[in-house]
C-alpha cells in the first residue's frame, strides 16, 4: 500500500544499526529456567541431555547464519559471536536478536523429543536475548573467557552443593551455609571427602561447549558413480579451554588471521 495516507506511521520506527567493524555478540538466556528444569525433572547438578539439546539448537542457528564466527554455551545460555565485518540484516540490533532467539527457541522445542524421549514438554520454554558490541579482538576474547570462567565457578559450586544434599543428607539451606565463604581448594577437599575428584568431571560440565567451523572432505558421487572428494564446512562442537592462546592458534580463521596471512603472501 505505497503512498497511502497511513504510511506516515513508518516515521516512528527508529534506526538501530550497530557500529561497523565491531564484534557483535548475541547472548541467549533461558527465562524462568529454574521452574522449567524443576518441572521437567532435570538431573542435578548437570543434565547431559539438556546440555546436548542446547548445543543442538545452537548448531541450527550457526548453520543458518554463516557470519557467526564462534559460539559458546553453558547451562541455559549461549553466546553467538558475529565477525567484525558481518553484514547480516544491515547489522540491525532488533533483527539480529529477534531472529536468532526465535530460531534458537524453535530448534530447542523441535529437537526436545530427541533428547528427552520419555519426558513430555509441559509448557513452552522461553529465552531472551541481548546484543553487545566489542571493539577489539582482545575484548571479545575476554568476554568469552568471562563466560567460561563463570561456567567453571558455577559448576564447581553446584557440584559441591548437590553432593552435600544428595550424598551428605543435608538440606539445601544447610548446604548453602556450608559452602559460604569457601574457596576452590576447600571445594576440592569437600568432594574428596565423598570420594569424588572434580578433575574427573566431564569437560562439558567444567568448560562448557564451543562451536566452531571446520573444513572436512566428503565423498561426492556423480551420475556416473564416480566418487570425488569435496571440501565442506561443518559446525563442530568442542569442550575445550578457550582462555589460553592454544585454542586461538588452532583456529586463526575466527579472528580472520588466516585470511590476513594469505593476503600478505599474495
């Protein structure tokens, strides 16, 4: 309805384009997930089914938005990092946030029965999202470091908390009091008292999940049944340390260093 008398209402729409040449991080968080996990009887302190489902939903998002350079998730949150030169939806904040969170949520529901085959979805899960701009590689890396450190701290606390409740036979309130003011060493010793070694916990629990793009070769069969190798980019899920430099040296393409080196050699 072009040039109608009602078209003036478009003037109320405000531009929300994000700054160019900055890293864009869209973080998705579960809304009211304490109630959701309780109602669906998630295992404490970690439910591997729930974490795998989060990873599956994140993989769908990353496969559909090729300007996401890396993603990191833990618990009920996932951070999606768009490259500095990303142009998706004109870098409009509202578009990026709403599309990403709706795609993540729909994938979470779509794949629910695959990871929880014996648990009926009692009510729809909800996620919120926000977008933050980071001006440098270092600050973007520090953001991811912050989230992984948060994963470690929370997981160690929750592991101790639920060990005290389930194996120690005390109430949640008593467990909270017992852990108040404790340090990392204290928590390790507490778990040793229950014949548990925190270092033996699954890496996905301690370090969260990292989604990166990797190139693989797949077999392609043509009409004459001739098999050839073709390069394909796939999204892989890892549970590794992203704080140390080793990870970034292994994946220089995330920061665009691989392209920079090739351009210098030309």
